[in-house]
C-alpha cells in the first residue's frame, strides 16, 4: 500500500478582514470606555451630592441649636433676675458677595460649652458664639467666648472651623412689630434687635472635588441663578428658619 500525504492549506486573514476586525474592536472599546466614564461621573456626582447634603444639614443644625438658645436666662434660686442681661442676637449684613455674620449670647450653666468647647466654670457668665465665613478657605467658623460681659466679636475670619466647603452665610431676621410673638416681616438688618423672634438662615455649600458639573448655573442664597465658576464644583443652598424660643411662649 502506498501512503499518500495530503497537504492541508492554511489560510490567514486578509488585510480587509483584519481592518474590519480592528474597527469593530475599537468601536467596542469606545463604547465600553464611554460607559465607564459616564458611570464614574454619575458616581462622583452622587457621592459629592451626598456629602454636600450632610454638610448643609450639619451647618444648619449647629446654627439652629445656637439660635434657639439665644437670650436664655439662667434664673437663680436666690437673688433677683427676670430676663437675660446680654444681647441675645446680633449680626452684620455683608455687601454684595460678602457673607453675613451672626452673634448669639445666652446664660451658661456650669459645664455648658461654647462653640469652641470652652466650658462654663462659674455661675453668672454668658456664652457668646460668633459665626462667620472664611471666604479664602470656604469654611464656616465660630469664635466662642465665655465671660460676664463678652467683648464684641472681632472681624472675620476668626474662630475654629465647624464645616468645610461653605462659601456663603446669609441671614434674614423675622421681626415682631405688633407684640404677637410672630414675625411680621423679614429684613437683612433689623432696626431693633429686640424685635427679632426668628432667623432664616441660608448656607451655600460646595463639593470637595472640582470638575463635577458641566457649564450651567446654580441657585444662591438670594434665590438668584449664578453661572457655574471655572472650578465646576457642585453647589447647593440650604435654608431653614429657627425661632428664638426665649422670646416666644409657644415654639416648635
């Protein structure tokens, strides 16, 4: 018997087939890359939005807690005292583009602390919390003082950092002009601080990361649309109204 060897011819890809395969591969890679970038960007936006909400709520909680204590009088068991002797609430209204400041005073009990953590060690002392914005570093700060008669707060920025990435603080004061313990109108700077019964506080918080949002606008604390700056950070304004509980008989 004679063995016949059969040769098998192997054929490779043609140049056209290779180009088509490369094109399809590049398209698939482009689709996968675009999907990944879009998903990553959406995740960054959601993550920074969650942190902004946390910072905004925390800032309002700190400010609201102090505002609700404004003008609290520590009535002694002995002696005569019927009302708070200090200045319950005070502040400054910044010009356009400048944050407001807020100063709160109330009587401190033993072991109470101001916003910097300084403890009250003697009866008859006043706690003063002065809130302001460090515009250079974008943070909410507080300067705490404990004294019988606290000195006027210094010019901001001063105090310790409470919340970072806070760009603005705007406050409207609700004043009671007819004695019914209800705010009749809201003003940026009241003629008489004794008429203030509520405070409407707004903080503008930005994201830590840059290049989060595309070109567009956001609403600031004055309710105006502002173009997104070049840093393209995510920004959001948080607003809440707080009663001065020691100036009204019924408070929420």
